[in-house]
C-alpha cells in the first residue's frame, strides 16, 4: 500500500458551491485545509455553503472561469486544485452547443493556466462516464477505447481530460481524473430524481419518463463520491491518476420512477415517451468497472438502490418541510 499523503495548506475548489463541491469543501475544511472556492453560482448556490457555518477556513470568490481574471490570484500559494466547475446538465449542452465548450473545456484551460502561473503542483478533475460514449464492454474499465463521446458534455469532459494529461506531461503537474457515474444526494439542482420530483410537483397525476425506462446506470451518493476522490488522492502518486467512480451495480430508470411515485403517495401514472435513449446524447446503459479504486481498498457505503432510496427520502422530507 503506498504511503498516505495528507496535504494541509490552502487549496482551490472550483464549483465549490455546487452539489458535489459543497460536500468536498466541507471534507477539506475538516481535513484542515484553507479552502478558496471559485464559483459563478450558475447552478451552485451560496445557500449550500450555509452548512459549513461561518467562513472560518474557507472563502467564496464569485467569478466566472470562462474569462481569465483576478480569480487566478487565489491560486497563489495553493497546494492543490479540485476543478469541479462545469455545466452539469447534458441536455442543456445539446440545446446550446457553446455551453460545454466554454464552461467545460475553456474553463479547464484557464484553471490549468492559473496553476502553471502560480506553480500549483496537483490538480483533481471531475470527469464523467460519458467519455466512454456507447461502450461495448460492461462493466467498462478505465482502459476502454476508443473514447467516442455521444454528447457535447462528454466531448468537453474528454477534451478537458486531454488538457489535464498534457499539462501533466509538459509542466509536471500531478493529476487526478475521476470519471463519475451518476452522482445523487443532497443539494442537487439537476438529474433524474430532481426532474421527477419537479414534474410531480407540477402535475401529481402523471410522471413522464424519457425513453422506455430500461436505461440502467450506476448511482453514487455524493458522500461516497467525495470520499473516493480523497481516498485515491491520498494514496496514488503517478503523474496522471485516473479512476472510474461508481457503485459496481446499477438500477433502471423504471425502478427509480416507481420508487419516486411510491414516495409521492403512489397516485401518479407513469408514462414512457419510448425509445431506448432519454434524449440525444444520453447513454442508456452505463456500468463502470470499479476494480481499480476497489484495489486501493475503497468501498461505496451505498449501492445504487440504497443511494436512490436515501436521496428520495431526503427530497420527500425537504418538500414536506417546505410545505408545512
Ligand atoms: N452529478 C453528476 O451526476 C455528475 C456526473 C459526472 C460528472 N459530474 C461533474 O461533477 C462536477 C460537479 O457536478 P455537480 O453535480 O456538483 O453539479 P453542480 O451544478 O451542482 O456544480 C457545478 C458548479 O460549477 C459552477 N460553475 C459552472 N460553470 C462555472 C463557471 N464558468 N465558472 C465558475 N463556476 C461555474 C456552478 O455554479 C456549480 O456550483 C461537474 O464538473 C460535473 O460535470 C457530475
């Protein structure tokens, strides 16, 4: 087992006001890091950071990574960067083809340039299973190729992985690339559960499900996602370290829809729009091999069904607290 490095000191988290970013910041502050969050609050929320308490050990800089700017000063003296900022919504990226290029690829370039300017030695990048496109091997290992993404979101993640890898080679940065399965948990402002609850709030009598419901994917709890990233970062020290992060199992959209309807009182009719994909660029079957991170000794606390159940219960409780 390689030695466990526990880096203290200042760190930069981009997208730190987002659903995954907030929990990551919380863990880093607990670890003793001074955290500098850079976020434009496009899908993240300042209120998410309330759970951290008063700004003791962290600060929020509201800036947009699409432009180089004074936000890069935050990289001075930083030990490492966690680059999570991106457009999180695959469908929006198809409607607006510049979106992922700018918030994904260009933003990643600006982050890597800021690191180079300030000699920041380590970067962690939140990539996605979408870089595999429509794989033909299941579970899909990190070594799978060719990587032919189906969405502009996936294309931007793959381009960003390329930049991260090239900066590692050209400028000596130690890099971590994490290809997430679907991540669910508190604070989400997008994704299948969020969509289903929104639809039922608008019309409690019916739930429209995109596709035939047979799409099946791995759903990882946000806490597990953060835990896995920190775990790998502390134990692997190659120039470029890359991992799939998932649960090792899957759940279908049909099962998720039925669970949500039950949690909502059971009265809604489920209507499938049909077709194998939910939307253009959707990857209907996703099953990530997690042997690589498992070999390090990491294990998810929740499987996909457990992650979905807990997240549904949290959403149900937060809706009933709001309507009380
Ligand atoms: N949630 C998932 O299922 C999932 C799956 C695979 C990969 N990812 C990746 O994980 C990361 C975090 O996702 P999340 O689910 O927490 O989404 P999120 O939307 O909650 O977080 C993204 C954050 O980035 C910020 N941001 C976006 N564009 C920015 C810009 N140009 N400048 C500054 N800040 C900007 C947003 O305001 C938000 O706070 C993203 O890179 C996402 O692509 C998420």
